[in-house]
C-alpha cells in the first residue's frame, strides 16, 4: 500500500477578507435574481389587477344601461297626458279650478289711439278686450 501522508497538503483559509468578498458575491446574485423575478412577475400582477377593474367597470356599465332603459320607459309613461293628470290628482292633490277662479289674459291687444286716450274715458264708453261697451 502506498502512503499518502507526505503528499497531502492542508488548505487553510486566511482571514484576510476573502470571506467578505464571497458573501458579497452571493448577496449580489440573490438580489439580482429577486429583481429579475420582480421584473418578470410585475406585469403579470398588473394584468390581473386590470382584469378585475375591467370586470367591475363592466358590471357598472351594465347596471347603468339597465337604469337608462328603465328611465326611458318612465319618461315615455310620464309624457302621456292621462298619466300626468293622474299624478297631479293623486300625488299632488290637484284638481281643475272652478270657472269663477279662471282668469283669461290676452296678449297682443291692438290699440286704437282715439279710443284709449285719457280724454276718451270720460265719454262714458268703457274698453274691454278691444271692444267698446256702453256703461249703463
């Protein structure tokens, strides 16, 4: 048998900073791997988040479409005169006025300068709606 006693050498680590350099290299590799992973995963997370936001907006859009449809139906119902009259009578407690409470106002009355002058009023004629009436 061959003796290996004289041929083996001991390897001794010297405390001169080589351990610090190795730890720094290891830490740098880990940090680079983490940054690479984040760069790869970040767009995937963003896509999922935007997908959820899109789904939520789609639900809101559908709800607004439904509300719009119902409002259009209500507008069509309220435009009918019968429906307006029913609401006025039942909800607002309104009714048609008595004939004695109705006042008719006519606009665009044509003036006759001789009949409407202040001196003409003393002649006993009274002007109403452009028609002369005699006072009795």
